[in-house]
C-alpha cells in the first residue's frame, strides 16, 4: 500500500535489507528526503544517534519550510 504523508528515509549501509531510492519512492509517494548514511545499521538510533538525529532535524526543517510556503 502506498503511503501519502511527507516521509524521510535514512538508508544505513549495514541495514538488514537495502532499500534503493526507486523502491522507497514507489511506496512513499511524498518522499521529502532520502539520505544515504555513512555508517550504521539496523539499530541506527543506538549505533549512530547523532547522524539519525541530524537527519530527522533536517527532514523536519524541510517539511516546516514547505508548510510555510503554502
């Protein structure tokens, strides 16, 4: 089923399953960001909390900017 809400996707290299951008775009129709990460895996929040937090903050800023423009 497609997802129609603003979405951010962080792609960690050591994740159990790799998700190419094309696959992500097919599922998440309003993909705001797709970030290939330098390191980390399935437990990214524990392994690379700073990278993940920065990506979430960037995603949030982008969504907020788009909301203000409307």
